[in-house]
C-alpha cells in the first residue's frame, strides 16, 4: 500500500545558484553526466508497430534511429555508417524496406544492425563484415514507452524498480496517442521539472486549474530520488481537467474508487513528466536544447476503443492543458530571465516545494559525483 504525505521541506532549503541554469559549461556537463548516462524516454512503441518502421531522435548530442527488426525487437542504432561515418537516415520517421542503406556508398545493414552489403570490399585483405554492425544504444520498454541509454547502463529494471507495476490500473501500454503539441521554451529544462512539481503557483498562474483542483490538495508517495510525485484531488466528484470541467469519456479500465477523483503527477528524471487522469494519460517528453532552450512534446494517450468512437474529440483535454502549459512556459521563461540578473541569489523554498528541494538534491548528487 502506498503511503502519501503532504509536501514539505526541511528548514533552510534554498534554490540553486544561477549558474546551474544559465551556464553553457554546466549544460555541457549535463550532456555527459546525465543525458549521456541516464535512461531517456524517446517515444512510444506504437510509433513502430511493424518491422522496418522507424523514427529518429536527438538525445545527448547523438542522433539515433529507433526501429523494429524482423523478430520484433526494438533497437536504437546510432545514425552513423560504419564505413566513413556518414549520417544514413535524414527522415524524422518512415519505413525501411527490409534494410538500412547508407546513401553515400550503399553499405547496407539488416534491421538488426548486421552489415549485409559492403560494396567493393570483398577484395580488401582482412575485411570481415561481421566486425562492422551498426553501433547501438541500450533499449528498454516500459508501459509502451521506449527508453534509450547512451552509456554503460544500470539495468532498467533496477533503476525503474519504484515505478514498475505502480501504474498498472491505467494499462498505459494499451493506450494510444490521439494528439500531441510541440513547444520550444526559452528556459532551462530543470525549470520545467521544478514547475511541474509544485502547485504553490497554481492560484495565480492557473485560475482555470485551481477552480477544478485545489492547489493545497497534493499528496506525494515518491519524495526522494529520480522519481517524484503523487496526486492532487478534484474539487467535486465527477469533475475532470477539461475546458468544461467535465467529460463524457469513460474511465480507463481499472481506474475506479478514489482514483476517479484524483490526478497523479510524476517527474521521471531526466526526460519525462507523467500525468495520470481517470480517462486519459498525458506525457511530456522533455529535451534540453541549450542552457536556456528546451523542447517539450505534450502527448495525450487514450483507450483505443474510446478513440474509435465516431464522436471522439480530445480537444477538451488538449485545449485545457495547452492553456495550462503555456501559462507554465511563460513563468518558466520569466524565471530564466531573472536568473540572469546580478540581483538573483538563492531564495528559500516554501513548505509547498518539498519535491523541488528533493529534485535539486538528486540532481546535485549526479552532477557533483
């Protein structure tokens, strides 16, 4: 049974120095220490349902091809030919017709990365095709999400042990994306995580959200480490976080009882924000672009049976959260501007910002190791 506690911080907890948010040198260290070593969520298995389907991603300074081989296994190949290093695939997504071919000299690889054809190399003394498969990152699958790791990865099952099975009621692996919105923010990626983890700002910044979910109703069940969060309550039974405050969509299978009047929010370090609603799941994929620029893709997942209904329209949820997101992005960008001022110095966290202090501790543990 999960134990939920009110947000809170210890006395003396302070925000971080500005350099952690504005320094290009810090950002470069993050690429090596965090995004080059941690498990990163890059998408959904549903994006590659068939052998040969692919999408490309940029993470940790690398471009990778995420694809499925003939046996159904998912791979994340570095988008680099083993001949002379050319980038092989320029498309954002598509389908390989049984192989991956470099456009430069036509070295050709099987969908499992094995080098099958190397033109004019047969007469090269000592050349062995078996020594030149595509290089690949580690891959893990969880709840329908695809994760990659560019480093010598700690096993996913070990790192993600606190989350495995935790969200089984929502059957997230069965859900399908019905809509997504992409944003580019003029702020540091960590501000997105910090803002998501507190509702101290909600009455001022999100009046439409505060009308439906009290800003002081949060309870956390993960309060230390890489995964942080818990739930907030809806004000009245039957409410929903939509433009009308209601929904005609059925609850997801397995979601019942008190879960019908709660929304769960979790930060999944360092690449993902997960929101669990009674009738849908919302995910934010967070990709740092620079010390002061971040891309966020917000996707909305629904039961495929609900999507198949002729009157299905997710706009009430999408529009509600598009407004809420843009309100958040605005204050995040204002914070980024303030952090650049010589007047900024670390300030005290409130008791409503316990998860922010926990995020800082975990982040510094990695960065200062």
